[in-house]
């Protein structure tokens, strides 16, 4: 192989990696216990960047986002959708005054919150480890706009390979 061919192959690989990393997937390492038992500390996952280009996040989706032009990436589950009334009453999550059938976790939700009306184009996020999650209940910015969502978590590839779903309505 000639040097020119090697340089061409290397440049092509760099361009492909750049496009994939900046426009197709986002690679995230889980820093805290807030999504346990679904995602453990130091688990790694790929999120699909264009997931919400032509659709909206659904309840149960695990999403990657940042807020207020921060470089910090958060990973949480979408629980409340735009224009819904969200409430936690005696540990039971209510959406528009109807108890949520699945709260997507085995960890007991405790306490009370709300009721609050989620603004247009915004989402209410909870960690699956409700007793140890810094999430929409505690943030000063409370709601996450669709434009802050960087991708939908699809594949956990470390510590164990696993598809991440969660959207059942």
C-alpha cells in the first residue's frame, strides 16, 4: 500500500467516526446511582441522537440531555409529558389525576410532589432510583425542553450488553 492510500483510509475513518459520534450516537457513562437498578454506576450506553427528530419523547423513554448550556449530561426517564398535570401523592405517581400503572422501577416512590402542569414542549424526568435521584422534583429548572434532549438511550454496552426500552405507553 502506498502512503497516499493509507492516509486516505485513516482520514476516511476519522471522518466516519466524527459523523457517528456527533450526529448519530452519544456515548454516556452513568456517574451516579440515580437510575438503579436499570442503569448502575459506571454502566455505559449509547443514545441515538436523531431519535426525536421526527417524533416526540414518550413516557418511559430513557433519555440523555443537558440543561442551561452545560456540558454535564444527565440520564433520566421521561415520566411527564407536555401539558399534563403531574403529581406524587403518598408515593403514587398521578398523571392528569390518574394513577400511573407502571412507574418503571422496582424502587418504591415515596413522598409527595405537586401537582404541577408541565409546560408545552417540556418533560418531567425522574430517576428510577426515586429515593436517591436528583431529578425534576429537585432541580431549579424543573422541566426539560425537547431541544435539551440529546438522544434516546438504546443500548447499554457495559457492564452488560442490554437493549434499553421502557416505553409501554
